[in-house]
């Protein structure tokens, strides 16, 4: 089919393209946007609005809530014999798109404080709070270790006059007597 002559495309979520030279891909592929990819429509129809001398200009429509709209869109079809073939394989077209928030969607997000209904946003929030909790726990454990090591020494350090003017290191003052065979003059 000559691509310029295709007047409309109907693309469905969960269905794959027809393929001849390359692997099949999903007909609808969300690539992000301010609304994330949690509200991918079931069906999208794209209409040929004209030819710019290089490519067909498409306008795509779907049943979307008033809070969402299509952002950047790109219709991609498999060339029949080679990649830039003006003739395409029937059923091989897919749509790559971004979902954006409308002005109404942005107001809802600002008034609620977060975009909790979106899968992407809620997953991001939950992973951030989990990481913050882990960091706090690690810092508390380190602080407790520093406290126990340096600040909670109930016995003052003692110096021994019989050691030739040297004082015992902090760690030796808390240990048991030296093992048998150890010369006390070396301490």
C-alpha cells in the first residue's frame, strides 16, 4: 500500500504490528510525557492530514479523559521492500506517543499535591520514601556505633607508672590480661 494514500489507521493497545522484514512491535507505544504512561487508550485512530513532500502528517485521536492529551506523536510503518520504501506493509504501522497533562490535568495535580492516580508517579514516590527510610536507619546505626565506641566509656583511661612512662592505649585498658607467655615489660 502506498503510504500517502492511507487515509486512516486504527491502532489497538495490546496488539502487534504485521511484520515481513523486521520483528513485530506493539501498535501503541507510550514513551512518557508529563502524564506518564498509566492511561494508554484502548484504541487510537490516526488520520492523514496531508503530505509535506517528505512524510505524511498525522493527527491522532482517542477516547482520553479531559486531563490528558497526546504530545509528540510518530507514526512508523515498515517499508515493503526496504526501510524507506514509499510502499508499506499493510498492518505494519505503530504509534509512538507521549501523554501530556492538559491545563485541567495540571490544575488537578497542583490541587491534590501529587499525581497519585498515575502508576509511574506512585511507583516513583514509593521508591523515594523507601530509600529515604533506609538512609535514616543506616545513619542511626552509625550514630549509635560512634556513641558506643567513643562516648560511652564508663571507666576513665588509666596510666600505669610501671610501664616506663608510657600509657596503655585506650583499647588495651578495656581488655583482659595478656595471654600466657607475654612479657609485661612490652606493654
